[in-house]
């Protein structure tokens, strides 16, 4: 399952990765929407697309909010790992002479 979700994570668009991680952090559609600066319906639609791509539920829904399923935990870890790989493999040009960072 983790191998499959790793492949799934590489197929997500960057915005979908942001939605997935915001939902995992906030555990709510309104919380994720506020964090991302979009409407709740946009987050809901993105979640539906993400879960369709994963072909398994990533969150269990309850009155108390969203809770990651086992597949959801693996998907969030796969996205985090992918983001870390992209961050560490990105080469940045050296600063120009006299540049202040």
C-alpha cells in the first residue's frame, strides 16, 4: 500500500499536495480553507479529486472533523517525503556578489 501511495503522491499537482497536508494539519475543511485562503467548496472538491486518484478514502469524516485513515497517513507521509526530496534536490544559483540574504 505504501508503494502504491508513493506513486499516487508523485501524480498529485502541487496545489493538491497543499490541500492534503492542510487537511491533515487542521483536520477540518473550514480550517484548511482558511489556511489556504480559498473557499470550503474548493477544498471539498480538491479532496474528492485526491481521494478519487488514491482510489481509497484518505480521511474518515465525523462531526468532530476529519481523521486520517491508515491510507491517508501513508499518503501524507509520501507527499512530505516527495516535498523533501524536491526541496533537497533543487539547485539554487549562487548568490550574486554583494547580495544580502
